[in-house]
């Protein structure tokens, strides 16, 4: 269920609705088989230490005592004030990583009727000793991941309706990836089944 309706008015920038990318409380497993990218860590060992922090950005509910008021925007689907460009770091700099253990990034996404089910996500990195909580000049993009969710059965989507009668679909999923000695493999699964594909463009 989306957060409860609030009477506070508001609108998104330039009258458009941003695509919501949030960290759900309980994410369903998910993400599609992806591209193999060479040379991320470069060491020819089974377990190695990450040279950077790796993570993704997300939006979350705005909290008055935590987030600047200038950063908030109104989400007509969640019917709450939100903030974007918060960072979730999934791998810490210096953390041992193994090619035997996948790392999962969990998301929830909303889709209006007719909206494309091809979504993009950025894998971000930071080489600072302490990774920032928000997007900053110290954070850069490793690659853009493009995931096609159109093959996922509609039964895996949850149909929701706002207090104003706007219907939309919600899907929780995970982008999983494995870093081995010479490649980075992405995978999307829903209910334990792989659907569609993920392509990666390195920067």
C-alpha cells in the first residue's frame, strides 16, 4: 500500500511526475540477466577488496528534521512530500567481495497506464574514505543499466489507486550483480524466474 494521503498541496518540477525509485521495506526478489563488463576490479583472485564504494541513488519520504525543505517535491502517486538523490551504498571501499556471492539492489517502481516498462538505473561509485549520504561531486557513474520489465507477468505487479482515483502499477524488484576477476554480471529475477534482459553502458 502507498503511504496515507496528505492534504498538503504540491507538484513536481515543471509539472511532470518523476519516476519513483525507492528502497522498499520488503522487496520481492528480482532482476534480469545482464551484460558482462570487463575490468571493474581487475584482480585475478576469488576474493578481493573493493577499490571504491558502489551504490545507487533513491527517493524517500521527506522528513522535516532530516532533509532540507528546498530538496522536497510532491509525489502525486505516493501522495507525500519526497526527496530524491539519496545514496544507498551496497559495497564499501575496502570491503572483501567474492565472485561467489551476488549483491542485490532492491527497488520499487511505479508505472502509470501506458508508461514504458523499460527503466534505467545508474551504478554509482565514490573513492572518498567516507561515502556521502547524498549525491555530490565525489560521486560518479560507473555505468547505466537499462532493464526491460515488459516480459514480467502482470500478475507480479500490484495495482494501486490514489485517493484521487489515479490508478497505477507498482513493482518491487532487485538488480543483482556478481563481480568476478574480469567481469560484472547483472541479473533480473521476479519470483525466482529471470525475465527480459539488462544492458550496461559504461562511462
